[in-house]
């Protein structure tokens, strides 16, 4: 073992140990917040009421809602992971048989082992994230009684646990796989030309990325369908029809909605970003294994792990800015700057850290397929190019999705000027336009990286985007935790100032979450291109000639796959949401004391932008309530629904079951489409057609992912902008602020809710899952590449056609 290898191993294992210890300490600090009547005692609790009985009842409701969300999330993940276990076993057998018969049996067995390890690590990553999020949401609510800073620290520490634990687990398992496989591939890290050399070993290790991305596909699609079916159902039947506020406990879908935040936005997102990290690492290693200089030294081959280990150290110091050096305290205006500071600071600190790694753990000069004379400086430029490109795309995503800027405010204004239809049109236009600048940035990054180091440069550029993943995951997990905290506060009867604080925390989380989606899309594009390059090098394809019919046909089909996939996932959300709406309507009719907002068809003779007189509001609400109560009771009896209490916990169970069944049943077909398309294409039509397929899928998925995510995010924040009473409209030359007392508020708000419900499956189901589509198709092609028919032979159908003709 060389001194350089020893230093690399110490850095990798030391950073993993640091992340594990850090996660344990923060978990212990979060667990110190108790969920009982003594929690939050002090001045804040005096505002709730002096009676101990009121405190006890409120905390009992909080504990009940916490248990409902926790049990619902665990039940869903248990069933989902059961499906995944069956898939992992079946696909592992396919790997052994196909690679064994088409390549070598050792490649098949070791690829299946690495695939299983990646799948299990992905499952573990999602479960850790979901567990800590569910564990923390109610505790964040409790801490918000004290101050906004206390609530922020609790949610931020929980997010840190997920971020650091996930990155550490991914590095550790990859390290162990390399060490384990080296026992069999004895000629690895030498220049010997044998079946046991470095290249063969790392082609088997690539199954690690395949396992992570496969589980991420089902996690993202299944979790996305779950959360959006519940969200859309709760919005349409609860907000628009019944006139209830966000997270009203009378809404039967409200618990399912909060469960969805955890299984979709936490577990699914964690598995997704783990897949990106695993795939980027595998792509860089597979390409590096083809370099005579790099493959001869363990430390050189471990460059991806070393770079991510340095990222852990950088992110570790960055977190102290938010919790100790520049904390939020009691200043509400500091929440968003503190979160944004995490992203910027980690990027700044990672820049010199990347330089140190490049200069100490890479040779002064080396060659890779397609490029000679690559220097340490070249790789450093590639890494920081990806690092800063990711931040820039994240900031662009914020510009197009935050209501602090003109694009989203224009979407909100369209609701007041024309209703739901202009809102949809403006939102779609915003999404399409938001593709322009990010694509130019990606193109520039690809050009620089490819010019400096060919496909290896693109692979390390993707690692640059992901090098601060621990902080990115921290902030991504923070958002759903604070969102759940607000829902629990509302359902548990906490005073309004607690909900106000959680909403402020959540609003900042929404902004940074948009940046996180920009990171995810940019990293997915770079990772998939790096995997494509590794695939091309593995099968010996020198170029993709679009003038050849097979490549061009593959390009067209590949560009179509994301549309087919999006159609399947969006229709699945629609079907599940319809069933959810029907269930909520039925239960609303069974609630004897159901209250509704004044009917939007009520005619007013006066100015619609004037305020509704309080007496008129009260009379209209009372009349509507009396009429609706009689109608609801009659309808409930006719439909066989017993009269129930508005907040009976049993009312939530059916909605949770609907979302669970729909998501698990509907996630199979889209997943199979993505997984088996490249395999079928490679065997039947050959690697040339498959190369065109991958190129078309990559280009199409990037555009669709950006536009879908940004349109959905814009509609969501336009709704929140209107709900916050910030929309200003010019009426007859005068500026008027739309408030809840304005006569047309309900119509304008309903139009924004409709836009939000249209955007929900775009930004949280189809859009994020498209990141996995382009990565998963590429990693499957890379892993199965050695078993595909050779370039000279062509696919089986092509061979048959040649024989016939």
C-alpha cells in the first residue's frame, strides 16, 4: 500500500466517521424535545392558556396527529419496500443470467452483488430520511412555541442528519464494494491485461449505481403519486369546494397529504440524489479504469470518493454558520438568508478544497480514452465548473419559482385578471421560458469539461455539482419538515402565532427547495451524459452519426420516452386524485356541522373589489350553512355514511389507504418502461440504435424536467402569494390589494388553487422522476453493455433482417 493510498483511505473513512458522529449528535439533540404537556413551557405557553387542561388536550392532539402521520408513512414504505424487494431479487437474477451468458459469469454475479448493495443503500437512505423527518415534524411545532429560531434549529438539525447520513452511507458502501471485489479481481490496480483487471472490476461495481437509481425510480414515482393524489384531493374537495383552510382537521385527506410530504419529498428525494451520487461515482470510475496511469493506483481510482469526502468536511463546517456563528435567533427576516448562505458558503469553501484534492490525489498528467495530456488543473476546472454551474442553475430556478420575483407575480396577477385559464397559460409559458438560461449554462459546462478531459471531465463535473450534497440534502429535507410542522400546528389547535412561525420557516424552505431542484436537474443531466460516455467507451462506439438510420430512429424514439413516461405518471395522479376527491366529498356530507365558504356564484351589485360587509357575510354564511347541513345529512343517509365527528381519526384512514394503493399499483408500469426499454433496444436493434435512444432521452428529459418543475413551482407560489394577501391589482387606475375581505377573493384564490393542482404532478411527480429517467436508462445501458451484440453484428432483429434480405 502506497502512502498516497493510505492517506486516501484515512480521508474517506475519517469523513464517514465524522458524518456518522455528527448525525448521531444531532439526532440526540432533536430527541431532547419532548412531546408532552411540559413541552414549550414558559411565556409562550401562557399565551395558549393558563389552564393545564388546555395544554394537555393540545399536546394530546399533537401526539395523535404525529402518530397518524408516522404510522401512515411507515405503512406505505413497508409495502413499497416489499414490492422493491421482489424487484431486486428478480432483476438480480436477470443480471446474472444475461451478463453471464453474454459476457462472463463473474461479471454477472458481481454486478448482481453491487446492484443489490446499491438498492439496499438506496432503501436505507430513503428510510433514514423519512424516519428523521417524521420524528422531527411535531418537535419543530413544539419548539416554534418558544421562538422561530428554536423551530429553525430543530428542523435544520434533522435535515442535517439526513444529508450527512446519506452521503456517508453511499461512500462507505462503495468503498466496501471496491475492497471486496478486489479480493477476486486480484490484478486490479495493475496494468496487466487479464480477466481480473481494474476495468473488469469497475464495470461490475457500476451495478451499484444501477441499484440505487432503480429504487429511486420506484421511490420517486410511487412517493410522487402518493403525495400528489392526497394533495390534489385535499385541495379540490377541501379548499375549493368546502372552503376550508390549509390543513383544516375536518379535511379527511389532510393526514394523507402530510404523509405524502415524507414519503415523496423526503424518502423519494433521498433515494433520487443517492442514485445521482452513486451513478456519477461509477461513471467516473469506469472511465478512469480505461486509463493506464489512473488504473495503476488505488487513490487515483478513488478520486470520486475522496472528492465527496472532502465535501463532507466542508459541509460540516458550513452547518455551524446556521446553528452557532450566524444563527436565526428571534429575527424572522434571517431565515431565508441563513439557508441561502449555506448553499453559497459551501460552494465557496468547496472550491479550494476541490483544488487540494485534485493536486494531491491525481497524477500530474494522464490520458483517458479520447484525450491525452490531461493535467490536475484541467480536472480542477471541470470540478468547479460543475460546482458553480449547479449553483447558478439553482438561482435561476429560484428566480422563476419564487414569488419575490416578477415571473411568479405575473402568474398570480393573471388569476385576478382572467381566472384559471390565463393562470394555466402564464404558468406553462413561464416553464418553457425557464429552460433557456439553464440549458445555455449546461451547454457551456459540457463544452468546457469535454474540451479539457473528454468524458472523464464531464463525469468529474457531475461530481462537482454533487460535492456539496450534504448541505443540499439538509435544505431539501428542511422544507417538508417545516411544512408538516405547520400542518400539525393547525390540526392540533395551537395558537395562530405558532402557525405563523412555521409558515415563515416553510416559505424559506420553498425557496431553497426550488434551488435544490435546480441542482438535481443539472446533476442528473451531467451524470446521464457521463454515463452515456462510459457506455460508448465500454461498447467501443466511436461516434453517434445522426445521418445513419438506426441512430436517428433511436434518437426520435428516445425523445418520445419522457413524454410517454410523463403521460403515465400524470394520469396515475389524476386517477388517484379523483378517487380521493370522491372520498372527501362523501365524508364531508357525513359531517353534520360542515361549514362552507360563501358560494362563489353569489351576485353582488357593488364593486367586486370592494369589501363584503360583515353583516352580509354572516347572514350569507349562516344561510348557506343551514341549507348545506340539511342537504349533507340527506345525502349522507342516502349513500350509507354514518354521521361522524369532524376530527374523528378513523376518517383519515380511508384516504391514506387510497393514496397507498394507487401509488403502489401505478408505479410499476412507468418503472418497467424506463428499465426495460434500453435492454430491449440494445439486444434487438444494437448499440448504435441504443446510443441514439439515450441521446434523445437525455435531451428531451432535461427540457421537460426544467419546464415541468418550474411551472409547478410557479403555480404553487402564486397561490401562496395570493393567500398571503400580497397581490396588488390596478383597478380603474388605482392600486388595490387583494385581501380575504375583498368580494372577488374567493374566485381569484380558487383560480390559483386550480393552477396549483395542475402543477402538483408536474413539479412533484413527473418532473423530478424525469431526472431518474435519463440517468437510469444510461446506467442500465452501461451495465448491460458488455452483453449486447457487438457493433459489427448489430442487434438480433438487424441480423435477422440481413439474413432475410
